[in-house]
C-alpha cells in the first residue's frame, strides 16, 4: 500500500501530534500503525486508577490544542484520555489498529521505506493478515514505554507462590486489603502504588535500590516543575539543582534516615543525562515516615513466600508488584543499516531526525512536551521535501503536456 504522507508507528501522544502537524502542514495522507486497539493505549489500558499528570497541564499539551479551562492543573488519567480522543477527532486522525509492525526496512533502490505488519482482526479467531506499507518517510513514535520491563533473571522468581504483577497490570489496591505487598521500584509509579496500597489497608514495603531524588510536587504555591523551568532559564543547572534540593530538604526533611539516599547528581542534571525523573511526592513520604510503608534495599532473591534483601534481612509477602518501568521495542523491528542509528535500549543516537527519511518523535526523554516539539520539527522538515516533490511532479506534468 502506497502512503503519500508519512508512515507513523505508534498512536500515542507523539504519534497523534505528528499526524496532526503533518496534516496542518498540508502533507498528504499519513498512516498511523498501532498494535493495540485504541489510541494512547498506555494511558487507557496500562495505568493505575489514581494516576494524574505529574506536571501541570500546560506542559503536556499537544500542538495546536490547549487543555480545556475546566480541567484541573493536574488532569486525571481519564481526563487525559478524553483529551487524546478529542484531539484525534478534531484533526480527523484515524489510526489503523491491531497493526503490529514486524519490520521496517529502507529500500535503497527505490529510496523508499517498506514497513511490514501483521494485522490481527481482534475477533475471536484472531485472523492474521500480512500487509506492507511503502512511503518516503518513516516516523518512529512507539514511545519509551512500548513493553513492560521485568527482572526475569531474579533468582527464585519462578518459585514465588504469591501474586506477581507488573505495574502495568495494577489498577488499585482493592484486592490487597490486609495483605503484605512488596513494591519493587521507587520511581513515581512505585511510590504512588505503595501509597494506594496503604489507602486500601494493605501492608506495603517498597524496594529502593538506587539513590533517588524526592521533591515536593509544589513549592511555595507553584508547581515544582514550573519553578525548575524558570530557574533553568536564568541559572546554570548545578545552581538550579542546589536550590531545588535545598528547598526539598527544608520541606520534606532528610530522606536518608528512612533508607532513601539522594544521588550526588542533581535532579535536573540527572534527568538530562539519564532520563530518570525525580519523584514528585503526593503523600507517600509521610506514610514512610509514619511507618505505614516500609523501605527495603535491593532485592536479591525470592523463595516460595519470602524475599531476601541486600542487607541480609528477609520478609514474607503475599504479592509482589514490579514497578520496574518499560522499554522501547524499536530494535526488534527497525532493520538494516538504519537500525544502527538506535542504541541497544531502543533510543535514537541521532535525535529527532535520522537518515533517509527516518524521524523519531517522543524518544527524547523529555516527556509529552518533548514529543510535541519533535512532531512540530518533523512536520516542518518533511513539508520542505514534500513541497519540492510536488513542484517537480507538476513541472514534469507540464513538460509532458507541452510535448503532446
């Protein structure tokens, strides 16, 4: 199937933003390939009920579409999904669902991309159909969170008899009342899941393996993210980080006494270098201080009903929730020499623009805001080539008509 516009892989926020920007730029019909059954599948199917945007809504807007004034500063998961649905409807974006990309290869002979998919009907018989899409431009928008990441090599994991879930399967703590639950992972998701478990009368412990920055969600009535962005406009990163950490210690107290060490590198510098986001506290730390959530060091092994930690201690648990994040799946399907422009962990070495018509949206480790910026730059860049191609086609047609 020929695609006049771009072939976009992924119907999350970055894919939708790219499709909208390309359409607004007057570029021919693009195609969005989505392996799941809906847009924004991470938000719709793999997030917990209590989730809200961790940063203010103005930093999470997609191009050409602000959030409704009626939405709170930190929209809920449901509100954000509604926003995505309305965005797709407004820009008449229709993704091709159940299209799982098997390979994307650049054909040097034709100067075009060939993207092969397997389409599953989604019906009971799961009929599989192979398809191929051909076009000048390929946009990788499958995101940082394409597949759950689990520590399959953890000793004893297979022998644990309790419930084992990834955070993508956790909705709320209703089923865990009265149970001892080990949450593995101390990012924003792990911290919020532990809080939700306490609020549903469970007895959680959380594994904090590495040093982590915990900041209050707001500082002096302003969102911490907004404060950080303003500081970075006027100060070097190291000084902005020092101010943020100093305020966090004053507001939250020392976290080290509760088993949570702060990294030597500041939160903004760490985010820029590694993509690791600081935890914006929404109440978990107070539960840790009150002893309602236990902090444990690195998890070393499991047995049938217990866990052993790096300090030699053991604990019995009814369930384990791995809030161990996600991974990009780009190396699995982007083939050929161009595939080398991505690292082994699925992140681009080239930024938003690669070679031979390859583009990347939403893999800059800068969240929804970064994906929106990528989409705008991609549309601007493709529109230049698209206009040139259209002019050449028109010129050739005019010459042919004159010769006739």
